[in-house]
């Protein structure tokens, strides 16, 4: 088959040189095809390209075949691309009987008896097919097919080189447009990591966002990795690998041998060989790390590095915008909560300080039972606002708390529902609404307004119920004496499983007994907590 007398490796070297200099690309593709036809003494050949979602292999170059044969009709892919790509070269020994043939009559009329086809994946959504047509029988060796593959790869690479810059520009334009339109940051970052994975044929890509002051990972957006496989990566591991500082680029050529990656298995990257990471400054203490992972050895060219740089920067800009917006939102949030609490306290002097203490207890209980700092902050605000529905109560009823008629009691029982209704229109307080609505539900289902039971009561509401009762006990009320901590503990324990969630009771009792909370542990004028450091996205 392969005619060694034609010096195939010399021809390969010539083609390789031509790939650097020959322009336009169609001339190069024709030269590659002509070389293959000559070296294999074929009758002719074609080079076709398929770009998804099309099903048609479009002709890019041909040698030695008649116009009639080439125009016989559309050449389509008739089996899954993945299979064609995995199986590699295909030899059709008899065009008349082989089921792969679409136009056996046209082949007979052209005098084609056999075909060798080599498929190439140019990009994830672009394929190339090199076909040699023979007038007689063929018997290619493995070496022949290997050589044809190497030759054809020059064509696939040339096609890739023309497509990729276009795609880089298109991707950059789309991402940049989304950033400047103020689109959702999580969606922008997700777009960035998936486009990078596809365009660089990487195994995966992750945009890490880390807080260098708090020394923690704020968030990650990944493509190509199962989320669970990244669970073991902590802040210390990331710092060791990427040594994050704005403008830094880290290239790890062999992840298995590099000591910066102590346990590739643990990182869920057992199939990873090359890692490229770029760091971006987002604000004073937040750094973004764009990390691309390849399964084999991979050296990125300057154009590819530029592509990573500009996309990573767009991600950083988007994050910065989101954080500024979030800081403004938090200011609005604080002002609204403070305004509502002041309105309630002006109405109900009896509970002055009560809401603040419930908020503080709720936040500590939340952390004690393992909720996140952000959830604990939400509980603090829910505590401040839990009785906001009393704004709707008449002064007469509020003044008579503890000495109410059944009808007045019925009205008081409406306050969780009224509170939820007051907050519902404020979209940024929507997470507090269920906690407020259900803060008088009992664990055994005997509470109000909906008689929810056990886990059906939101955890935030279960915390508020217990903290509300505890604060009333240890702070006292007009006509109700303060109770010492041990009595409060006993009372809470009595209610565990009936009125209160036993888990919350356990946390509160633990804190009471260690002096963590109590009548003197908080000051009514304690400032609102600083929550500006939390991550702006809803991860
Ligand atoms: Fe209440």
C-alpha cells in the first residue's frame, strides 16, 4: 500500500512545513490529500468536514474524482459520531456490498472498488473525514493506516486553527456582553468554565473563589468534574497548588509527580496530568483562580493563554459587580430590618430588647447545631423580626398581654401570619418569611398557625420558638419574674419533643450551662453583625 519509494516521511515533513506557511487553508488541504493519493496509489480522495448539529459531511478538498461522482448527493453520517471516532480508520473492501456505502451505483460508475476512511475529531463539535478511493482491492497494514492518520492530522489541525480564533472571539464577545448586561454571575462563570473545557479540549475547568483573609473557599463553579469529587479540596490545598496572588500563573506538567498535589486521588483528579491555573484579583481579599485540567501532557500556546486570561478577567469583573451590588443590597436590608424593629418597639414597649436577644440566641443556636454562618445571620434577622406581626395588633390588646379574653387571644395568634405578610413583598427578606410564619408551631403539632409537626416545621422556626421561650423566661416580663438559668434549662427540657425540637433544646441548654447565653451575655444595643464578607451569590 504505502509506497516507501516515494519517501513518505520526506513528504510528511514537507506537509508539516507547508502547514506553517501555506495559505489559504484549502490549498494546504489539497496538498495533504494529493500526497496521500500519491503515496497510496489511490484513484482519488476527498476531505470532508462535519460541523454539528449538521449531519452532512461537506466537501473541503478532492483529488482525482469526477465532478459527477462528487455531486452524487449529500454524504451523511449514519452512525453515532462517538463510535466512528472511537473505532478509527475504516476499510471498505467492496463498495458494492458494504453497508457503510451510501451511493454504491455512483461508486461503480466512477470505477471505485474500495475505500479507506480515516475520521478525525477537530473540535468537540467538528469532525473531519479523509477518504481514499481505490480502483482495485486494498490491504492496508496497521502501519499504513497509522501513517495516513498522521498525515490527515495535519489537515485536522489546520482546520482547527482556522476555527478556534473565531470561536475565541465569539466566546469572548458573548461572555463580555453578559458581564456588561449585568447577567447572573453564577451563570456567567458556568459559561466560562464550560466554554474553556470545550474549546481547549480539557478534562475540566474550575473557577475557584477564595477569601484570603478568612482563609476559606467562598465558592466554586466547575465543568467536567462531579461536584462530589471536589469536596475534599480545601483552602490549604488550593493555596499550596496555586499560591494565589493576582497575576500569577501556575503550570503543573505532571500532576502525579508534582509535590504541590499531595494526593491526586483525593482531589478526584486521578486522570489528570496537566494543570494550568491563573489568579485574578477581585477585591481586597477575594481572589479568583481559574484552573484548567488536562488528562494528558498539554502545553498551551500564547493564544490559548490569552484566551484564558481574558475570560478569567471577565469572570472577575462579573464577581466584583455582584459583590458591589450585594453590599448595596445588604445596606438596604439592614436599614429595612432596623426600621421595622424600631416601628415594632415604638408600638410594643413591653418587648423592648426581647427581639434583639431572641436574634442573638437564635444565631448562636444555629451555629451550635451546625448551620452555616450565613444561615445563622438569617436567624439573627428572623429573631429581630419574629414578632413584627404585632405591628398590626391594637394597642389595647398589646397592653393586656397575659390577661386576654379568648377572642383577644385569637387575634394575638394571628401575628405570625401578619408578620409573614408584612415581609413577603420584600423579596430580599423572602428567606425569613417561613421562619416568622411558623415561630409559634410546636414540635408535636399543637402550635399555630398551621399545626405543623416535627421536621415539617422549618428549622429556623424551631430555633426561634425555643429562643423566644427562653428569652421570656430569663429576661422576665412585667408581672412575670426572671427565672434562673437552671430553671430555664429544666423548663426547656420538659418541653423537648412536645413544644420544642430536642436538638435545639440540647444546644440551648449546653450554652446556658456554659454561660454562653444568659440575661447578662448580650447588650440590647449590640450592633447588627457585619455580614458584608459573605459571598454574594446564592451558592
Ligand atoms: Fe411571637
